[in-house]
C-alpha cells in the first residue's frame, strides 16, 4: 500500500509532468493529411531527385566522352 507521503509525491510528480507537457511547444503539430506539409515533403523529394538526376547525367556524359576518345 502507498503511504500518505507516497501519494503526495505521486500527485506532485503528476502535476510537474502536466506543467512540462503544457509548456512544450510541438515541433510539428500538423497532421499527416495537411496539404501544406505534403507539398513541403514533395518539394523536398523533387529537389533531391533532380540533383541526383543531374549527377547521373554528368556521369553518363563523362563516360560517353571517355568511350568516344578511346574509339578514335
């Protein structure tokens, strides 16, 4: 059984945790169905994919030029 002192400590701890919870600001409180969040995610993915595509294009051009030099 919990003593009266334990009960007081428990309630004090619960109150402290509730205060901490109220004082915290959520990092991202938007839900998964929020359109602005989805747009931000898609723009980020699009940017990364374009960068990767440019890198691959440069690599292909470099390999083709090397191949062309070897043939001639």
